[in-house]
DNA sequence: ATGAAAGCGCTAACAC
DNA sequence: GTGTTAGCGCTTTCAT
């Protein structure tokens, strides 16, 4: 393999070729630079032949803005989260930013990883992981780095946020199961993890009580497919008290459905109505055909980036929280 | 909201507080810096109280290495790809790199986006998207930026690669269906997209012919769940000629299974044996219980990062291709 | 082992 | 509108 290595051209190389000064090159590649059309054209032509690219490290050193935005996400291999990150990434790129992906899962050093983002002078941070460390977020705020939290615990303050309204979510779930004819309710409630998942479970339970219906709370380990299958026996044994169950994530609903089908012979929705949450792709798959509640994930990704950009423009504007649009999806399990 | 903004401390601030020269700070934070233990400690202490972090933009300008690595990925909302990106990201971070996520899907300007990575002086690039533009990759190579291609068309040359052996894959699929008792074969073959998907379909067909069995090729639009359901009627109509079908992705297998269950009454595996490929999470879910072929995605992520690092160390070493480990997974559909 | 000084590639304030 | 100049914060020779 012959060494065809070449060095990257600098603005100086371009200037020399175009017969102008380096600063003219800079102006040609900057937005508000006062430069004549013909000079700019000369520069651009030279830049093209040399395949010149502005060195963002040099630019970022000079400006106090890197164009890099951190996306902090856990459980990226989960359908909902994968789509969320995809759309956030897409939206950032469309707006001229470059996303840094920070995957953090249990046993990872979340704090250390998020801290390392600050080495890169990031322009902003979008957090959709479990339990982001408050300390790092505070530090970002001090440095005027906008942080947007998606569906995170409101105990972390000082940031803009995108959040589903757990009140609406719980109410909507109750309404859907009610309309489907349920009168004895159950809910799958994870013991840990996401604030909004537990939140909607609690509100749902409250709505049931408020309306004078019995509600059985079944605690789960996590919010995954396995959590749903693990809860199957529990649900089965309490079937006298439950004819409509709210699974607070689609994944748990899939697990429960499969568990019931596999081990017992329960008619869904005849004997038991099942409602999921999130409306991930699999919910519409024939095997599940799951009634659920859609979170408008695209809207929320767009809103997150928008919030970040607005805060960049106006650092001192009042904190803002935007709600994620919720839509009931009636399919075959209610 | 009071303005609590502070400026980031620089190495100069730390030096002042520690009573040393800036270069001592640099040495304290560099790996091979010759510095006395006590000076280093002084520096570290000062750095800690000021919450100093090395500015990677300044460092990256000086060294010719940014620590940033581009992950170029399409269809991130797909189970296989999501896991792949998650693991690659994790592996990069573990090795001290910072992943930039470049999502590219149809209608996106792939070339422009990948080109923008070069603005950041990236240390390397891991590509797992469809149809990466050869031009950009060539340019990376010229600048000595290691590029690792995962399961991409071999017509793009000059890079290290991670790839499943399509020969093995086709053979394995044939063997599995054979052992399950199939004698009349079918295969779902996407008309576009991934090289390895089409590749294993073609090899599979060839193996069937070589062994003297009839093979029916059914072309699909894409390789998704919908592609599988769309193929259902086609498969149904050809059921006289097929008793074992190789769906070249799990997603297509799910679609086909659901399509068959929903519209027809076909016994699987009695009447028709179905084999998927990838072993995504959903394949083990109760509703599908799909026999498939596992690609060791963790091994491939680790190998990709390893290959990149090796190339960084030894830019001129011969090009290398590593194979992805394949494992037959026997479940309920064969 | 440490301080001094040059310079990575760029932008922006300043002259003209 | 364009050239000049002074840094952005760091690493890295080179002296000492």
C-alpha cells in the first residue's frame, strides 16, 4: 500500500491559490463576512480544487461555539429510544449541528462520560437517559450550555424540558380502557427507572380510584418485554379482580400478551383488555395489534432541538416545558 | 433567572493557582509528560477546585488527532442497527474515543453529511449505512483517516472491513432448512439495499440448486416488516413449490409470519418452515419464536473499533477483513 | 523537571 | 472590501 498521504489544505493554501489574503478565505466561508462576490467566487473555486474544508477545531477555538451537541441516551437498543435518537440526530444535523452520541447504561460511568462532553465545548445537550447526574447538568447551565431534558424527573431543575403530561397520560389510559368496557383495573408499574413511566401508572391508578373502580397494582422489574412476561403469572392469578390492564410500556404489553398466550388461554380483549403505551412499530404488527397511546416522537425531537436553539439565542429567557402530543390508538386488544 | 455564567477555566488559571507554568499543567494532563509527582499533584488539586477540563478543541488543533470518530448509520430505528450502533458507541467510548453520530437515510445528502465529518478532524469513521459514497471514503484514506466498513459492498476498496461471510451464511441457511426437512425452497430477496442481504440470498439459492432442489426466488421491496407482509400473498400462491423459506432478515420473517397467520391458515413449521436472519430481540419473543441465524453483533462492534485503532497505529499495514461470527438458532419455525 | 516561546488554523477587531 | 494583526487554549520543542 503506497503512502498517498497528503496534508489537509489550510485557509492559507487557498488564499495563495486564489491570490488573496487568508482573512478573505475566512470571510468567504463565514456567514456575515463582507466580501465582494467576485473575490468570494475566486476563493470558492480555489477551495474546491484543493478540497479545502474549514477546520472546525480552529474555528471552534476562536468562536466560543463548537456546533457539537451531545445526545445522552440509555437503552438505545429499545425501539422507542432508537427512534427518538434517530430523529433527534436528524433534526440536529438539519439545523447545522453535529450530534455526539453518548450511550450510557447501568454500570457505565454516566457522570464521567457526560463530563467529557464539556471537553468539546459542546453547544448544547439533549438528555434522554435514565437518571442523568444533576451535577453535570448544573455545570452546563453555569457555562451557558443549553440542556434539554426529555421525559426526565422534574426534580432536576434549571433546564428546558420536553415532557409528556403524566396527568393526561393517566387519564387517557383510563378513558380508553373504560370505553372498552373494563370495570376492574390493573396496572403494570415498574419499580425503578423512568419518571414518566411510573408517573402515568400512578395517575392512572388514581383516576381509577377517583372514579370508584377497583385497581390492582402489579409491580415489575424494569419496563422491558421480559418484565411483561415475568408479570404474567401475577396477572393471571389476579384475573378475578382485573378485566382491563394498563401496561405502561408497549414492550411490557407484548411480554404479557405472549405470556398469556403461551401459558394460559385468556381471550383478549374478551376476558382481558390490554393497553400499551408508546406505540412503537411492533404495536401495529399483526402478532400484537396492540391498542396503545402514541407519543409524538418526531414532534418531541423537533421541539427539543428548537428549545435548545432558542436558549442559545436567548440564554436568559424563562425556562420552558413543552408537552409531547399524545394520541389514543385503538387496535385489537381493547 | 440570575446570570450565574462563568467562564471556563484555562490551563493558565490552573497554573496560576498551582503556582506553576502553563506547560506544567499541560504535562500533568498529558500521558508521557515528564513531570514530578508533587508538581502533578499540585496541578491536579488546582484543576479540581477550578473544575478545569482540557479544551479538546485547542488540543485537537495542536495534535493532529481529535478523538472524534464518526459512526455513519442508516435506519437506526431498526432493531439490528440500533443494537449495532449502541455497541459501537459503547466500545468507542470505552477506548477513549467520542462518537459522532451521522444518521443518513434516503433523501438525505449522504455525501455532504459525511464530508462535514472531515471538518472535525475525525480520528476515524465506522460506516454501517447503505451505499456510502466512495468519494468521501477515498478522501478519508488520503488523509490517513481509518475507515471501517461493516457489511458493505466490497466494490468500495481501500478500507478495513467487518463482514459476514455470505458463502457461510447461505450455506448455513440451506443446512438449517434442510435439516428441518424442507425439500422445496424459497427465498425472500430484496431488490435493493444491503449487499450482504442480497448476497446471502443469492448464495442460498445457489446452494439449493447445487444440491438439486427446486428454489423459488421471491423479490421484495426492501427488507423490513412491511416487505415481509407484502410478500405474503406471493408466498401463499407458490406454496405448492415451497415448504421451506429463507427470509433474509428477521423483520421480513415477522411480516411473513403475521401475514400468513392473519390471512391464511398455514401450519408453521408443519406446512412451511421459516428461517430468519439476524436474531434480533423480537425473534425470541413468544409471538414469533423464530428460527434464525445470529450475527454476533457485539463481536463485530469490538472488532470494528479494534481495526480502526490498529490502523491508526500502523497506517500502512495491509488491509484486513474480519468475519462476523454466525450461529444457527433453532426455535419454533423450523 | 521546569520555564520560555513558537505555532496549530482560524476569526475578528482594526486600519486603510 | 481587503490586508494586517492579535489572539482562542493548548502542546511541544528548546533551553536551562
